[in-house]
């Protein structure tokens, strides 16, 4: 049973985010990024439980790495998360139809744009907790292709309301995960774009597939929707580049219906395939992955990971 949340702390965190957002609009992108990185280092220092989870995940995912590299990448992943939070607040102002080319480089997007323009069928788009995953939906909406994102509400209700407002201003519609099955089907049936963060733990009843050499519980929703409606699965990413508020938004792979036709278990094949592609994306820039989230929370034998969250 989850512990009751501290309402005072939730509200103080919300106020801190609002103040940071206000200051960010008064500063240059370079200063914002520097400030966010220092905030990430502070979180790394103070948040021992999540620091322990991140270190444990990295040790098991990259057993060949020396300890110094593991600790550096783990710390940088905390800095990355703080930068992402700031970027979410800045995106509606910086990513517009007139200015997006200053901040975003598109890679391998032509085929996806063609499918969206023709509106031949619905489309499933997915990514993971890598880079700035929010920027993908912002970019698609800016290009005239709004998405419907399946998401879990944030635990902090004040932050959830704030982020929900930011998302909706950029053209997204949000579906809550719980009870969203019928609405997801409606989106696909009307030819819409349904977006997922597809690297979240799916609990004891999830489909267990390999992710960095360990079995990870994965939601079946993507595979079930794709096979039932015969729609492509697009695997994308939004990687932060070296400069302040610069990103590469690209398509890693498109999985098409003929690829799973005739397979004995197409849902499992699709799930294994997109999970392998997500791993490949993370391996290209490991410090931009959210290693502190409990990806391996559940084990195939039905038990949960230990107190450090590492399976």
C-alpha cells in the first residue's frame, strides 16, 4: 500500500517549479541549462534512494564499465532529468511554427510524415524515458499532427495540473492509463496518432522481454492495438544535442504489419522488437536515460525487486 503523500511538500515542490519557470523566462538558454545541471547535481547528492536505484541499474546494464564511469553517467542522468523539467516549461515559448528550426533537427522523418499526411490509418508512436520525450509530441503538433498520449498522472497533483496544461497548450490530448482502453481504440479507429512511453514496468501480469540483458515487464497495449487494427508502430526519440535547447528528433524504426503477419505470437514479437530498438537508442547516449525509474520492478516469477528497486 502506497504511503500517503505529504501535501505541504507537494505544494512546496510545486512553488519551487513555478519560481524556476519564472526565472527561466528571464534568463538565456545557456544560463538555464547551467542552472538546471546544478539542480540535478543537488538532487543527485540529496536523493539517496533514487541514486542507489540508478547506480544499481547501470551496474547490471553495463557490467563491463568501471565504477567511475557508472557513477558519472548516473550523476549526469540526474542532471539530464533536471534539464528536461526546465525544457518542458520553456517548450511552448520556444517550439513554434516560426522558430522550431532553430532548436530541432529532424532525422529520418519523411516516411512518418507521409503516413500522417495521407491519413491512411491510425498510427502508434512510442518512445522511452530517454532524452526529452515530451519534445516529440511538441514537434508533431507544431508540424500539424497532434497526438493523443497515454500517460499516468503525476503523483504530485499540483505538478500534474501544471504539466497537463503545458502539454495541452502544445496540441496534445492526454489519456489516463487506467480505464483508457476504449478511448485508445477510438483514437486508432478515427485515424489518430496514439503515443506511448513504452518502457514502463507493467507489473506481474506484463509481458516479460529482454531489456539490457534482464527480463522487464512490458505493457502489451502496443502489440495488441497494432495487431488488432493492422497499424504501423513508429519508434521515435528526442535526443538532446550539445547546445542549449537543441534536439535531434528522429525515427529509429517503423514496424509494419507485414513484418508480423504469420508469426505464431505477433504481440510478443512486436514487444520484443520495439524494446530492443529502445535499448539501442539508450546505448547511443546512456546519460540521457532515466536510470532512476524502476524499469525492472517486477520479476517473471511474480516477485518484486528488492528495496533498491533493482531486479
